[in-house]
C-alpha cells in the first residue's frame, strides 16, 4: 500500500499538468463551440448551430479543401523525400554527424524566422527567385503569393522544406536499427535491392513510420505559422487552414464560439486516423 501511494504521488504532478494544460482547454473549447460566445460577452448555449452554419459556409468549405490538399500533398512529399534522404544518409561514411546537423537546421530554426525569409524570397517586388528566373531568361517571374494555386504550392513547399529533416532523421534511426542479418539472409535467397527494400526495409520500418506519419499529420493539419506569415489565408481564401480561419473568426473577429467550432470540426477524423495508424504500428511491432 505504501508503494502504491508513493506511485500515485509521483504521477500526480503529471496528471495535474495534463488536466490543466490539455483537458481543461479542450473541454472549454467544446463548450464554446456549442455557444455564441464572443470576446467580452458570456454567450448562451445554442447547440450545434455553429457547426450547421459552418457546413453551409463557402469559406469554410474552401478551407476544408485547402486543409485536405495541404495535408495530403505535404505529408506524401515529406514521406517520399524523407525516406529517400534517409536511405542516402545511411550510405554516408565520412562526416555523418556534421551532415545530419546541417540537415536538421530547417527543423530547428524557429518557424516564424524561417518563414519570414521565405516570404522575402516570394515577395512580388523583391523576390530573389523571380530575379533568378529573369536572369536565366525563363520569363518575367511567377506570382508566388498572388495566384491561388501558386500560393497553395508555395505554402506546401515551405511546409515540406521545414518538415523533411524530421522525417529523414527519424527514418534514418529506424534504418540503422534494422539488423544486417536480415539483408544478408535476403541476399543469400537471391533477393535484389528492390526486393530487399519492399520485403525487409519497409516492413521493419512500419512501427516508426506509423508514429512519424501520425505526428506529421496532426502537426500539418494544425499548422498556423507558415500560412499566417506567408499569405494570411489569401489570395481569395485559397490558403486558409483551420487554424488560420479560426484565428481570423475567433480572435480577430471576436466570435469565439464559431472559432472553437472550426478547430473541433476535424477532431473525429483525427481520432479515426490516429486509431488506424496505431493499429498499423502494432502490426509492425508484432511482425518485427
């Protein structure tokens, strides 16, 4: 009994911190989403009216499309490029630590500072990228932030640039942990490089791959800084994500109830996605 009480006392600070920093804000956001709460006003319970209004709002429908496109393309590019970079880094013998440190820089630098640098490179008047295009004779330049599709490509590119090192280093750690005996046995059985990749590397990488994908999907869906600094949701609402739209409506527009409803709209989808990815991780662990 004394050991149990000691265990409860040791765990209590973590539980209190989780309750104060996670559970309370989450429950409060649920309450706000079911009310017409505004900044400075108490608000009243209105049920699901905020969600019904959002389902009929054209800006929110555009944001739903933007978030889906942004998440799918960004995570897919980070997965493919990150795995490719990890495979290349595994072959490097000299200067491994220095090279890995350099690759981590985009992920370590504060997002606001790095995004400001990208905004300068995409600036319509002072864009260094457009200057390079004009120098090599490829045209007057590209409307990076003024055209809807170019703006979507811009924010996705910056997100991939920032998240690629995380994928690469995590997958590199998984590659290094795979015993070499598996590759030797596959090589003895006549498996070529492609077969060894599909039937040895990928199955053994499944646990860490699932965890990295889960983290990346959650962080990409909830991304705010990149879009807010680069485009602020424009042009023509073409780059708004849930976080930026919730900020514009909930904080800048003082409609806290509607802003909370926006942030909670994809919560069931994220729960299902997390459940599926965790099942994949468990199967990979059983296979390993």
